[in-house]
C-alpha cells in the first residue's frame, strides 16, 4: 500500500509542476509564432527545391517576383499545407528579403516536418506543443518525472 501511495504522490506532484509551467508555455507559443498566431511543428516543414532551373519567390501567390531564384537542392522552411491554389509561404533558409514570400509547392520535395523528436506512441511532440515540454519539465523539477509501479507476484506451487 505504501508504494502505491508514494507512486500516486509522485504523479500528482509531477502534474502540479507541469500545470505551473503551462502558463509559461502559452507565452512561448505566442512569442515564437510568425504573424502573432500559434504555430506548431506541424505547420512548418523542411523542403528541398527540386526545380532544376531555380524556383522564383513571389511577394504574394502569383505576385511580383523577389530575386534571386532559389537554387536547385536548397533546403528551406515553408508552410506544410499549400494554400491559394498550391502556394506555400517561406519562413526560413532563404535571404531575409525573401522570408514570408511565396513559392509553388509543386517544385518542393518534403524532407521532414520541422521540430524535435516525437514523444510517445501518439506522436505528441514538445516542438508541436511547447506546453507539453513545460509539463514534462515541471514534473522533473519537482521530482515526479517518473512514477514506477511494481507488483509482487506470489509464486505458485512454492513450498
């Protein structure tokens, strides 16, 4: 009974610590999001430019071109989901003048979603949700990061 109570106390302490840090997680989301909206790792992906003769960056979808064209093989960060008929907004891996420009998704090859390693079988990632990282850090800070439950089994047929 005592070990079960201790395990439960550790789990509760970890959850309380995580909740304490969750308030800071919301501020982290707002601070890292472009244009002030919440952004997770699922929203920005890493791509390779596959246009053999370069890929033009536009100010708006189908708008004025921002030179120079992106070179074949260049790795860039852009929205994962195309909008405006197949266009994605560029966020990184390009000169500052081309950030928040637009490229046609057809000329990009997905490398991977941007962010850290996934945790757990459900694929929840601290990069996708900084509040998960806050919860984990709070649990570790209060010593409740790991709760292990063990149960003794009675040997059958033992004398």
